[in-house]
């Protein structure tokens, strides 16, 4: 199965935090990291009085179920020092399961596709670097949505070719 994971960090050495998260994903049994999008700077969403984020998206193949993969992501966050606090607050690392093949799930602990995926430039824009023709909920390509969201939200590529690998 192919899955896409959004990564973000706005505390500490943000770039290193993302690199550590990608490294941890590479070491996760049952997960193979295929590609990593470039890094993007983005303004915080929700709680705006906090540092700017660095974000990227990782494409993986996995034999894990969506819940097993989510459990690995949460464990990776804990191992890298994430302490869950208020919603949308600052964080050392954030790993969000965005898409898992064409699977749709809506339970209290897991919603796929990610419920706010199509609202956030900081995940849609890097996702468009990996799979530009991917069709998203709402029957829109990721590229078309990325173009729209870039006009509405601040998101900026850090440097050409800079990736959290």
C-alpha cells in the first residue's frame, strides 16, 4: 500500500527534527520510504502566535494497516520529544497520516483521508511535488488545489532540492 505522511516542526532545530523523523520512518519495520518532498516554510494555522513551521510530505509503501501505521507515527513523535498539549500548538515534530491508498476511514481515532488535508497549503504544496496528478477529495488534482492554496496561505519552498532525507 502507498501512504503519504505530512511532517511538520516549529520548535528547536526544525530541519533536524524533520530529518530525524524521516530517518525513524526508514527504520520502521514494514515501512519503506520512497520519496521525500522538499522542505517548505509555512505560517502556523489555528494558533498563530507561535514560530513558523517547516513542513514536508513523505511517500511510503507499507504492509502495515492504517491503524498500525498511525501507531508507529505516534510512537515516532513520542520518541522525538513531542509532548501533546493544546490543539494546533507548537511542536517539536508532527506526523500526520494524510492518505493511505484509496482507503476511507472515519472513526474517533483515525480519519482518512486526513480531514483537513484539502484546506492546508503546507501539506498540499509538498504533496504536489510528489504526485502532481493525484486526485483529492472534492475531485480536484493536488496541483490545482496547491495553486489555489498558495494564493491564500503563506507557504514557501526553503531551497531548491533541500529535503529532509
